[in-house]
C-alpha cells in the first residue's frame, strides 16, 4: 500500500491505495466518479481521458502512485446538468452526442486544448481530439461543437 495526496475536482484527498491501482479504478471504483469511462484499457480510445495538471491524459495508463501531489479534473468537475460548462452546452446544442460513451473524454480533451488555444483552426481541433475515438457520429458535429465553444 502507498499513501498519496491528490486534488480531484478542487477537493484534496489523502488516500492509502494499492501500489498497482490504476487512476481510472481509483476514480470509478473508489471515488464513484463514474463519468470517466473505460473502453479499451490500453491507451487507444480516450474514453478514460481526464485532465492532469492541465494536460489531457488516459487514466487507464496511469497508476495512482504517479499522480501524487497533482491536480485532476474529471467530467464531474466541469459542470452539471443545472450548470453546464460551455463545451458541454455546445455539444448538446450541436447534437454531437449519440451513445455518449466517448463524450466525457472528448469534452475533457477539448477543455485542455481550448485552455491553451482559444482561437483554434478546425484542423487543430481535429488533431487535439485525435486520441478520442467515437464509433457513432463521425466527428464533424463534435468538431463543430468545440469550434462553437471557442467563440
Ligand atoms: Fe483508456 Fe481506452 S480506456 S484509452
């Protein structure tokens, strides 16, 4: 077991966890932040994306031991149904959500990207979400949404 301190969605946690516990399992199973999804479990699909110190990362590839002292934002930290984040609102308004499984990761990748580039070109948005796979929609409405959110 190891002791770690981590800030998640603005809240400080001191936790004792197994050495080999993955970040996604801490979030979903121990903290019940189930907006973070597991798809491939191998770093390929982006469903498990969270923001770690400002960068989007795959939480299935990180051990909790690697996030000691860091700040994490999950989709629960962005907005809720009564107070949507502008990116979430844009996804809804553009009709960019079908099954929804990829959307938390997609929105968090978009947030990390727009925080570094508030006037993105369409091609840059496409590149920014290239690690997030969607099997339903094609990507045009998702890209439209991120473009809209940047305006
Ligand atoms: Fe982590 Fe697919 S579940 S990248």
